[in-house]
C-alpha cells in the first residue's frame, strides 16, 4: 500500500488494481493534478483503507483475484452509499457496464484509460458528490453542495454572470446560502484577488449604517474620534455584498442609489466625493417587489440592483440534495474533530429528507453538528434526529443552547431510567463518575430527586 | 535492426524504464508458462499488458497484450509464441522520445 498526501485540501483518491504498472501510472497522473493518492492491490485492502484513509472517490479495476470490482463496489456502497466509484475494465462489455451502473458505479471506463478522460471523470464525480476539493483552477461554487437540477441551473446562471461587473441580486430564504453564492460569483470574477466585503444591512443600527458603508471624517458626529474609510472604500476593486438590502432605511436607499449611479462615495462629514470601483451583489430573504409596492423600498433602487436576479431554492424544494448535504457535513464534522465519521440510520435519513427545513442549509448544519456531538455511537438513530430537528424547528435556538437543553433532558432521562443510580447513569452516558457529577452540577440536577421519585 | 521511435509523456520519464523492464520479466514468465501449459497465467499477463500499454504510450503493447490474452483463452500456443516473439522484438527496438 502506498499513500501520498500532497496537501491538506486535496481530494483523496483510492486506486485499486492488482497491476502495479497501472497503480504507478495513475498515481503519477493524479498527483500531478494535486490529488492525494492512495493505492492498493486488492479489494480486501481497499475496504480496509476506506475506513482509514477515507477517500473521496475510488477508482477500481473490474477483474481482480479474490474480490473483483463488482463485489468491491457492492461492499463500498453498503458501507458508504455516497462514495463515488469509477470502474475500469479491460473489456468494454455492455453487461458489465450495465451491472456496474445498477450497483451504483459513477462511471465505467475501458482500459487502457485515457489520462484526460480519467481526470475529467474524477473531477466530475467529485463535484457531483459535493467534494470538488482538488482543483488547480477552482470550479465555480466549490463549497456549494448539490445534485439537484434546480441548484445546477442556479450554478450555471451564477457562472454565466460571474465574468463581468454586472450587478447581481440574490433572493432566498434565511439559511439558503446567499452569501456563499455571492462569494462564489466574486471568486469566479476578474475581481477575485481583490476584497470581498459582506455587510448585513439589517444587523447594523440605522444611525451607524451610513458611516459604515460610506465612511466618515474625524469629528463628523459625536463619537467619530477618527476618520473611517467605510465598506465601499474597503471593497474598492472588489465586490461589496449587501445582505438583507430590504432592511435598509429609505433615506439611506437614496444615498446608495446615488453611489450606484455615480460610483462615488461621500463620507459623512466630508465635502468631497471619492471615486470607487466596486461590484455590487445584493441579497434579501424578503419579497422586495412587494416592499416596493408597499412603499418600503425605492423602485428606482430596486431596478438598479435587480439587473440579474438569482433565486436560491429552499432546501425543501430540493430534497435530493439533503442526503448529500448530511453526508458532507458529517464528514466535515469528523475531520474537524479528528473522529471517525458518523452516519444517520436509514430511518433517521428518511425522516430528515422528508422534513421541511425552515432554516434551510444553515439549520441542517446545526442539526448535523448537534447529532454528531451528542450521539455516542457511530450510527445516529431516528430519535436523535427527531430530537435535534425538533429542537431546531421549535424556536431555532443557538447550537450552544440546543446542546445544553438536550444534554439536560438526556441526563434526566438517564437518571429516571436508573432511578438515580449515578454509577449506572455514568456508564450509560459513557462518562466516569467524576465527569458525570460535574455534568449533573452544571445542570443543577440532584440524583436523589430521582431516587425519591422511584420510592414515591 | 531498425529502431522504433515512440513518443511518451515527459512526466512519465522516470516510470518508463521500469515499465519496459517489467515486460522483459513478463516475457520470461510467459515462456516458462508455455513450457508448463499455464495458459491462465499467460492470459492474466496479456490482460495486464492490454490495460497498461496505451496509458504509458505503447499502443503496440496494448495490441500484443490483447492478442496474448485471446490466444491464451483459446490455449493457442502458436499464436502466443508469435505474439511473445513480437513483444520481445518490439521492446528491444523501441526508443522512447519524451515530448
């Protein structure tokens, strides 16, 4: 077994072939493209490596002794249904290709394999799996995980408008990833090496927003102890992302409109305007057209901002992406914590896919983090998923609050179960007694209360 | 004998000598297998050559590998001998140019 890591960000490819000439050749090709490469000579070794090396994609030969490529593919997908597997065969036999496809193979290539075709297929299937980490020239929206046609269409639109200065307007409910899309557009634009500055217009107090955006001179107002250049100036040459633009006060909308017409900003307290070169991407979760009708938003500004409208679908509108997203964020959690990757049970997965996700991808990330943090085993059961999503949906608590609440309820359940026996409770919770007592203290829980209950 | 010039990927320069050397080894193994009648082993070697030759830039090795694989499948000693001789001739004459 050979393992080579070229850098921490590269996608890891596991190559399985009993021909060492093929292994060294593919390894050479893929390392030159900045992939991490792990090679093994049998299906059995491949299965062992999958749990250790955690590859992002597997390339396997079909004909091998002991375990052939089909058996390996079946076993891989039994354990990791989303792991892309590219099958290679010395013969282009249609029944083999059909069988491999039925078993979930991502692609079926005939040997001798063309280098460009192999790399292209690897890139394609890494991207489809939401794992396009390795790219010398980054693809558009690398961090956006999807397989749905709705998202694919959106990404194509984003890609099409990236290469220019056209003003983009992104709409989407909270948590759909408006800023991530804006950043993807920036990163794919000629301005990518210049600043990307994001500002949430709804999060800054009205009286401060003007000076935050346009800057101010020293002494322009009480508390203006020094000169401040403002976010437009800070983003000069790059992109300014105005999030929740619908929350901008009307009087400031006039000033913003003027900036967009003249491409000059005048800091508060200054008599001189400063030229700026900024691309504007704005976003909102509200219906801005409705706000215009109701007189809360200026029509002229709306039309100036809404040159290219991009609408991000809600998570519930693209259920085919949910499993992919859950896998992706479980993987991220495991990597962050240096722990084995956990998985949702089939029942939990069905439940999560069918859920309404009012908080969209952001809520999904919170649910994954909560489940992965609190679940003691590697398989997250339906009850945990329900609990996590239930807590999330009830009032969208912060992750810290949700964890705290869940932990308390968990401790109560365990104490009720053991009738207040600390030793048993600690064992069930997977903690030693000292740690368990600390947890009880943190939640102000007294085991004797549960013993009393038992005796009552 | 005339040289056969083959253009290969410069990135593979450090791998090509090893690849050619492995074919020399294959020839020896296949000649031994012919004596013992181990067609299965010959077929495996032919299959591997077929799968790897083109990737390194040696399409001829892929073609010869396919012929050896098919001949072994049919237990056709004459065809195997002929293809192995052609392989031996080819790798003794091949001269690689990296460009």
